[in-house]
C-alpha cells in the first residue's frame, strides 16, 4: 500500500474503531427499543383516529387522549433510563405503598356509581389505586420469586398466593371484580413462569370449579346479572342485554371491508353505549370491518412478540419474570376486552389497550412498556 492509498484509508476510517457501532446503537444509548416504540405509537395513533369517530367527533376527548399519550410517553422514556436492579429493590416498597392506598380506599375512599374505588385529593385530583397494583403486583412477585430456588417449593407457592390474595381481596371488596381478576392474573403469570408444577395448577383449577357454586351466593346482584346476560342476552334485550346485542350488531354489520371511517351507525346514532371506551372495538369493527380487525390483531401480535423476545433474552430471573408477566398481562387485557365485546366473556369494564379512551390506563400501560425497555436496553449495554 503506497502513501496515497494509506492516506485515503485513514481518511475513510473512523478515529475510534468503536465509533461506528456506537452510531448504530444511538437508540440503545437512549434506552429506547425502536421496534417496540414504533409499534406502540402506531397503536396509539390508530386509537386516536378511531376515538374521534367513536366519540361523535368530540375533539375535546381526542385532545385529552393525545395529551395522555404524550404524558405516558414521557413516563415511558423516564422509566426506561432506570436500571432493572433499581426496580428490583423498589418492588416490595411499591407493593406495600399501593397496598396501603387500597386500605385507605376501604376506609376513606370516595363512593361513585355504587362503588368505593377512588381516593380524592381535595382541589387536585381523584385517582384509582387499584390501577397501580396491576404493575406493582408482577414487580413484587418477580422480586419474591427471583430470590428463591426455582421451581418454587410448596411453601414458597403458598407465600406467593398470600401476596396475590391480599390486594385482590381488597379490590374485589370495592367492588371491582374485573380489576381484582386482572391483578390476580398478573401475579399468577409470574408464578407460572417460575415453574409452577402442572399438578398444582390442576389442583387449583379443580378447587375453583368446586367452589364456583358457593361463590355465586357471594356475588353482588349486578355481577350475577352479568353472568346471566352472558348466557342469554336476549332475555332482557332492552335492559342488561342491550350493550352486548348492540355490540354484536355493530361487529356483524361491518362485514369484510367495513362501512368506512366516520360512517358507523351504532355509535353515531347512540345505539351503542360506551362506544368510545369499553366497546370501542365494536365501533372500530363496524367502520373498518374484518380487514381492520385483522390489522389491529396483527399490530397487537407484533407488540406481544417483541415483548416476549425481550423477556426471553433478559439476563436475570427478576427481569425475565417481570417482563414475561407484563407481556402476558397485556395479552389478557386485549383478550378480555375483545371477548366481552363479542359476547364470549362477561362485561367487566376492561378497556382495549391504546384504543379505548382513558388517561390512567394509558399511563399504566406505558409505564409497563418503559420497564420492558429498561430491561432490554440495559442488558444490551452490558454485553
């Protein structure tokens, strides 16, 4: 190599041999998983577009939802900067703090619509502590099990059930059975991924089946009615069965291609209550049809697949258990909402992630994904 060739080589080569890889990893240095962030933004954009139609062209709700998204995005970016080891140390304290808030709800909570679910800060805001337990529960369970030999022993399993049962009972007492079941599921997912024996799982299912007839007598009247409506909504078509009947009508009327954006009749003519919150997927199906539902499910599937990849590549037990539980909890939110709107599950008031209107749900979801990004990006930087 002559001097001219040496000069050209040096001029093209980076001063630092690590410079080029670092340029490629700029998103990693910012602790952002770009594929996941892109998918979340697409889902939120789709939700804002549909909210405008489902709310009857209410621009105020669209603005509020957009602000909630950017607030949630800020929370996501902030939480992504914090190393997973910090979350591991914070987990039991966060669990105890939210548990204390649930006890305060039981003693001093604000009653609205026949339920005591909220705490009110005078002249500031009103919030629902049970939403925070959806994240605090898997964090606590991951912390509890990561310190022990896996798969867990019978004694550890009993302790884990106690951790799950206490907040779930407080939430069910409000009453909010739907949220109580979601919190229970988020804790159970951690236990399942930690190696819960199949025989124990079968024993639990057998026990639940055995006590179901007895549990019926402890349900509130409206909870019993929801189960009856699930079996036969046509028994009271103008009362308790109205929502399900109108929801299925909206889904079926969309056909394959849908009626087109802003052209849905069930929501716009106010046949479908809560068309912009719990039942927004029915209005979406009416306007975008089967093809729109397929696109939405593929988008959710891509989010879940990416999150499972993050969970499977985590480098310690706490991170793997927590990431897996957050991912499976997200799947349950989608499944339960789609199931209740289509009439295969009872109505439990679970919003559709990123699509339904709701600021608290948006921020809680984005917080979970922020922790997932922290787990993934900090692990990559250590490699």
